[in-house]
C-alpha cells in the first residue's frame, strides 16, 4: 500500500525542519566554542596580570623593609605595631559576642512565622500565575513575536517561517488567529521581505539584502 501524498509532504516537511535544526545547533556549538576560547584567553591574561602585580608587590615590600632597617626605632612605622593592633577593630566585638549565651528561641512562634510566610509566598505565586495567564491577548502575542522576529533579523539576518513558533512567549502556542495576524503584520512591514526557499519554507529577511546569501550565511 503506497503512502499518501499528504503523509509524504509531512515527512518531507519534518525532514527539512530537522535539517535546519541541526544546522542551527551546529552554529550555536561553534559560537559557544569561540566564546569559551575567548574566556580562556581572558582568564590567562588576568592570571598573568595577577602574577605581575604580585611580583611588583614583593619588590615594593622588600624595598620597604630595606629602607626601614636603616631608620631608628622612633622613626620606624612598624616598630611599635603589633599583630593585635593590625587586626580589625571588630575582633574584640566578636570575642564578646562569642562569650554571650544564645537567647532561647520560641519554637511555636518560629513555626507560626514560617507558616505565615509560606502562605504569603503561595498567595503571591498564585496571583502571579493568574496574572500571567490573563495577561497575553492575541494582539499582545502577535506584537511580541513580531518584535522577536525583527530583533532576530537584525541580529542573525533572517528567520524561517517554520521556526516562528520558537519566538512565542514561554508557555504560549500559536493559534490560527495569531498565525494569520502575524503573517499579515510581517507582510505589511516594508522593512521585512520574504523569500520562498522551497515548498514548505520561506525566509524573512531585511529588505534590500540578498536572501540566498543571507540563508547561506545563517545555515551554511
């Protein structure tokens, strides 16, 4: 029994999406590797600077010691300083505090306070969840995705139509209404052009740019 044309089209669509996803993952891995290399170089430079500063500090200390050795005690800044005098002033406070006995804690009051805090946090969380659920209208969702597409076009050069769902707010899926409104909004923007790549895919890119070169630069 042969496979219907609809199933074949869906399989071909999935194959193309999988290929594009692999290309994006490979690009992200390459960028991540470059970032890690840059961080390693910067860390190495920081270490070298630290070693250089330590060397200079040791040199200054040795010079200070040699200079102070030739002075009489009354002119030596370190002659009358002891280790205790160089410690922070709060050391005495820490000793007194350590000698004081800890106050007894009322466990019932503590449990009551914790229960009230948990209830307050729970109420705040529920309010935030309810506000988030009712916050996004259809127009808000379309405007959000439109801004994301514009930003990605400015950043990477273009966005595929079969990857617009990745630009939706977290936890929100596109509906027939939002998809239609988004398509019309993108088509009405004179700064955004669309180029059909094949039967299933189209590339949104900045007007005036070369769509083929843009696609090749993004996906290889």
